[in-house]
């Protein structure tokens, strides 16, 4: 029977970092998009939880071979916070992780941007339905709004999401760096 390895320190650190990112991104969304504080925090919670879920889902669904040094080191870093191998091999792992983080940053920005558009489309349709319960064609309106949410994006939302994610990633990296040097 295979044993279950649960990385509790990773889960705790991820939870704390997620709370900090939600607060910081909520503040940026409030200032950049002129949303109420409550709405900006709700949006921030939703888009951060969904994007974190998608990120971990992708991480666990990626095929991992036992012979791939990079994949094994990446998993070792996630679970045990260390790398294995010679200094030259570890340096290549750091370079690959840096490149992966840059790509991951822009993918998360895109995911969060589309989630924000989708949330706004769903909320607008819900508010219309509450104000006029006799409205017909609610599903047609919802489909149209969802399509528009995936195809068009306001430039102000793009800049708000990039600034919010840039600030939260900087904060997260600073905290991870401090945790790394204190060990």
C-alpha cells in the first residue's frame, strides 16, 4: 500500500501567502477599478482561490518520470524545500524554475483576468434577474455575457491584474526568500 506524504509546511505557507495576496490584490482592485472594498475583496478571494486550484491541479496532473532530474528536484523543493545534485545541476534547476515562474506569472494573470471578467458577467446577470424576475431569455443573456467576457477585456482590468499580481508575487517572493535564509 503506497504511503501518503502530506506536505503540511507547504500547505501552511501556501495558506498564509494566499491570505496576504488576497489582501494586497483586493486593495489594488479597489484602487484601480473603483470597486467597493467588499466587492474587491470578494473578487480577489474568488480569482486567487480558483487560480491557485488550477495551478495545483496542473502541477499534480503533469506526467512525472522517475528519470527526469528537473522534475524530481522540483518536487523535492515543493515537499522538502531543498534540491539534490551537484552545484552545476542545482544552478540549472534554479534557471529553469525562474523561467517557469515568469511564464507562470503571465498565465496566472491571464487566468485571473478571465475569471474577473466571468465573475462580473455572472454577477450582472444575477442582479438583472433579481430586479426583473419575469425576464425571459436569462440563459441567452448569460451565454452572451460569458462569450463577451472571454473575448473582450478592458485595458484598465489588464493593468489592475498585472499590478496586483506583480505586487503580490513580489511580496510572496520576499517572504519565501526570508524563510529560505532563516533556515
